[in-house]
C-alpha cells in the first residue's frame, strides 16, 4: 500500500520536528509545550491510521458491507 509509506514518512517528519523542539535551547518549557502539543496529536492520529491500514492489509474485509476496522481499535 502506497498510503502506508506516506504515513510512515509523515510520522518520521513529525518525530523530527519534535526532536528539533526538544533540543532547542532558546525556547522556554511552556513554549515547547505549546508547540509540541499539536505535533503530538498529529503523531497520535498518524499512528492510529497506520495501525488501521496495517490491520486492513493483513485482514482484508470479506463481506460486501464494508470494513469495520474501527470496532477493533483499542483506545
């Protein structure tokens, strides 16, 4: 699946941005928190999408009613 490679690239980019913020000495802790919160949320969504797509790749839906990958998600 091509979408998995795009999601993996996006995850790597988000992780790189988080590392840059962590090692930035000129920002205060509150500024780092403020800038990292959206990145961490984005990372969580990307990880969940990656898990869902991996599940679909490994367990393709067999019924014509569609996929129910969200019903197997652990929050």
